[in-house]
C-alpha cells in the first residue's frame, strides 16, 4: 500500500483519483464476478496526458497497473492488483472524428462499441465487430481482448478493424502507430497490441475502420429436433460456398431459458435452433438466401421462419442475445465458458459435452457461433449445494480440454485474462509461451502492465543478452540511420 | 568442428558451400542449408548460432532486391524442401502449408481459395508472409495479416515457437503471426502457416472505365462505395503515357445486376479480369504508397506533377478502394526526388525495390513511428542480430 500512496501523492490534483475503500470496492471485479480484488488506488484519467502521467508514476514507483474500460470482460482481464493502480478509461468517452470519406472513425478508449455505430449510421456506415455486450463494452476493452461477436464470421474481429492506435507503453511513453491509412511500415505493432489483454500498455486513442451498411439483410430461424441436424445444416451452407454474416445455434436448454426470460417464441419442442443471417448487396443476398432456405429445408428443419422485417429480425436475435443472462432463470449460478473447435467437430464435441454433463450430474446449456465453432457452454449449478461449484468448474475445464484435443482453442472471444492462464500450457508449449513473453518483455521489461494475466508463469525479462552484429553504436541509440 | 561440418551434422548433404548464385542482393553467402522440416530448421539454426553465423532465409528468391541488402550473409536457409499442404480442412475453411509452398498452390483449393493476390509468380508462402505482399482483392478479403491464423517459426536460438492455431476464432495468447507478417525474415525462420480460406465465387466480373482527371477518379470511387455493391476490388491504373482507368471487380453468386449498377455509375464496359502485377519491370524502382481514401485525388494530382517536374515515366496502379497504390519508374529517373515529393502527400512511401546502386542513397522506409519499440522487439527475439541484419526499418 505504501508505494500506491506514493503514486497517489504524485497524481493528486492532476488526475482524478479514488482512495476511499468503500468506493474502491466498486471496481473489485469485472464481468467475471466470482473473483474480487480491491485495488490500492483507482485513477480516472480524462486525457492521454493523464494516462501517461499515471503510468509514469506507476513506473517510477514500481507499482503494477491494470487498465479497465467498462469492466464487462469475462476472463478477469480487468481484475485489479491488490497493491496496484486500476486505471479506468471510462471517462475518456469522446468520439474525436467520424470520417466516412476515409471510412474511419477516431475515438477515445472509453467510447461504447455500439456508440461508434450510432455515430456512423447517419453517413451510411457502422462499426462491424459486435460483441453481445456492445451496448456497454468499451472500444478500449475490445482492443485489449480482440473482441468478436456474432457477425465476426464474415467481418472478422477487432484486429481486422483497427488501423491506428495511440498507446501509452508501460514506461509511460506515448506512441502513435498507424492512422487512417493502412499498412504502417515496420513490424505490425497494431496486430501485436490488439488482443494483448492490457499487458503491453494502454490504448488512449483508437482509429477504427468503418464498414458500409449493407444494402440488404435477411434472417431466418430454423428449428431442428437435434443439434446434429442443425450442425449438418451449417456444414451444408458452408459447403455450398456461402459465408453468412452470422450462424448462431442454441440447444434445448438454452432455448428453454431464453423463452422463459424474453418470450422469443422459438418453435416449440426444438432440440436446436439455427439463426442464419445474410447481408450484402440485394441481388447477392436474394440469391444466397434462396440457397440457404433450400438447404435448411433439405436438412430436416421442422420449422422455418423468415424475418419479414427489422422487428421480426430483432425478435429472432432477442432469444440468442439474452441467452447468457436468461439461464439465470433456470439456475441460481452458472459459468459462461468460451472455447473453439473446428466446425466439423461440432456433433462429436456436443455429444461429449452431454456425456460429461450427465456423468457429473451438471446441466450444460449450449449457445454458440455455429459458423466458426466458437462454443459458449453455460455450465449450470447451485452454489448453495455443497460440491456443485467444484463439479461445475471441473466440467468447465473438461470442456476446454475437449476443445484443445480437437485442435481448437481455449478462448475464442473472452480472452485468457486470469481465468484461463492455467490452461495456456494445454495449448502451447513452454517454448511457445516463452516466445510470446519475449514480446511482453520488449514492451514491459519491469512487468508492471497487468501482471499475472494471460501467462501462468511470468518470464523474467532481465538484461537483453548478446552482442549486436556490426551495428554502429549511434545507430543503435537511434541517433543515426544507415541509408 | 567447422561451421559446414556442424550444418552437415544437422541435415547431412542438404548443407553445402554457397556459390555465386546464392548471393543475396549482391552480398555473397558462405553456406546454404535446405532443411526439410521444422525440426531440421531448428537443428540448422542451432548449429548456425553455435558458430555465430548470420542467416538470411530464401524461398523462391523473388524478393531478393526488396528492402535493404543484408549487411552480411553467412548462411542462406532455403525453404524449397519444406513444401506442401499439411492440411486442408474444407469443412472448416482452413489450410495449413509449409513455408516453401508456392502461393499459387493455395489459391485454388477445389471450391476454396486462399484469397490473396500474388503479384510475383512463383513466390512462396513464407516469402509472401514475410514481405506481406497483397493485391487488388485486399479490399474484400484483407491482407496476409487478416488471413493468417497460425504460424510456426524457429527463433534465433533454434527454439521452435507456435502461435495461433488452426481455428479462425482464437484469442489465446499473443498474435505472433501478425508480428512475423511483414517482418522481412528478421525475427525468425517461418516454417509453417495456417490460413483461413474463402469459397471461390461462382461468378466474377470486372468493369473498367476511363476517368479524365484525379477528381473524376475520386468521384468514381465515392459513387462505387456509396452504392454498397460490396466490390472485391476497386483499382486505378495510371500508366506513364497518361490517363486513368478505374476498374471494379465483383464476385459472388450472381454479378449481372451489379455490373449494370457499376456501369450506370461510372460508364465503361465489362472486361476480362486483368492479371494484376506491380507496375514496374525488373531494374526499375518500385514504390508502395499509402493514403487515406479521401486523399486519393490529391495523390494522383501529385503524381501528374511529379511526372512533369522530374520528367519521369511514373506508372501508378493499385487499390483506390483501400488507399494502397504502387508506383514504378525507371532507375534512371530522380528516384530520391520523386520519393520525397510523394512523401509530402502520402501517409507513407516505401521503396520496395530498386537496383542495389540506387538503394544505398535512398531512405527506403521513410518515417517509422514506433521504431524504438520495434528495436526492442528485435533485440528480444534476435539479441545477436542473426537474422537478415540490416534489411529492415531503422537498420534492423
């Protein structure tokens, strides 16, 4: 606590701070609410300069810092450090520029994801990455996590939509990389930073790519007796050479929960529903939609609904978007898991999940991005009953093992954070993890930026060893260039 | 044991003394090693490190005259024997290929494709990734960094590292595939890459129309973008002889109605899809210009000015849909002055290639924001400066 007090002393009067313990509790967790740590200090900077000052103060005092946007993350990426400073960017909410002629927007990190779209819509553009939390999550958080969303099947993830960043590195320096034009020269620092989960610095301004609003959007809802059949329909659509904007699937338990919560009116008795959305030029959407409808019919859908307009489309999506929260109605507690498997392994993996669930007496509701194999098993339990939490945790872990065993990933969207650091060795070798940490050492040799996240065993950065080959000392010091 | 013996201990006869033909951009090499696998590559790099050999990686050697010449080349690591598609999972729309595989082998994978244009025939996957080359269809599909989902490479100390995986949706760990993309072989030897694929479209069409002025090109672009036709590419070609041709590529299940829509907007006619390549010949200087979309007319106007002011046959062509243009001019022209003039209107101008004699006097990269961070990354990944020393930005 001593050193955080030093940081507070440095910053008082220059950056808004929270030091009162009761107020600090507000920030004790992010979206992963079962892990709580009260930070020693909270800073609420309003400008890049204030963020830089805060990080500099941390660097000088040797105090770790954790960045937090809206605090909606699901892997504990913004879980504070007990001796550290939580740097909250939520006050940096300005939309600096919307430039449809460049197909770009420039925003501060605290700007809410959906607000970028709202600002761009009048010009005929929107911001494509659409995590389910987009009404509350911040773009800065999206950058840290490389957030996806239902429409990333077609449109990619945050990293495919960032063309410029201003960042404060862990030594407190400010760097501007990229901008409105593509392909900045040198190493891809943008690509390295996006998805680095706050371990390489803090983004203080973000330049995003805007996507033209599609001319047409068409959505259908198909109901199947089993997830196998719904999975087969998905495969058929992909095999037909169609890449829909989104293909989402929910199983019977998830449907039951969603129905109870929001009365989305999904076809009764469905073992699985598929939501398929196509967007693009009218002629293309019409042609593809005809093919998709035909494929869904041929794949044994017992009910097929085509959204007649925006309202009906919103209703189809309502069930899917409320699914996580909805399971709260059928279970007192739940774990939201996030894993990826190759799409073709879906039937096999769902079968195994059902077996694992049955064996441990734990219910699992499945919601997933069927198009890209990103599963969100919702592992249900009642914390009040002894042993249930542990069993749910075990099932959750077993599902991740299943994903890795099938050549998938331990996280498709939610990030590693602190929640999955222990699983990283199941996906990567020591050599792999050591190599990734070389990047971390380049940005943060003192290990102050979000320590304890992503990697289970921190790499000591130390001195940079080795001789350099024939580089003039002046050049090495950045004082001269060789032309 | 001497260096060659150590290399031969690692991979047998696939290690040999270098010949004149193995020089890299005119810099003579001492040895060549051609590993057949990631494991062999690791053994080669370990042996090289033990004997303090500098390394340059060679795929098909199509970009030897790109970037700066290496300061020295003890060992050329050749990837030709590491070729072939390791896995093509059509149901998952992914493919994994070894670094020495020619790019064109992945461009047609049955009904699917790695949707990456290859401007130089014969280029390998490894070289394509290391130089981050791309073409017109980047507008719809992105570039290497958007298509690569996993990478395996060998570090300067011989350790094998993997990042990403073989599923498109994956945020576990750092995206080192992006770090290695466009790194010009300075961070490691790329041995294997996984890519996301796209379906090959059932129909394609290209409409080309003349535009009289830079403003007209800008207007054509605005019109096309505003019509929400989801073009695969929007290009301009401005040959040294004068004039501008705007071409729009469309692809999908059906393209007829969109072809008509384009023609209503910009005139022109349907043409055969052109085989796109860089607008320069061997021995010329080749530049890559980037700019925000709204600055395209200003840049094209500057091109006209440059031609007149310096009396150079400057040929410009590229993606107005994304703000990436390529410019070629004979090496006899005042390349330095042309680059300087273009740098005053573009976000960046990089001299991708030029004859060796010319390169020595040119600032190839221009300003490089974040260079200090890049130096720190290089120092961590390759502390002895073993890989491709001097080829990259800031003398890295």
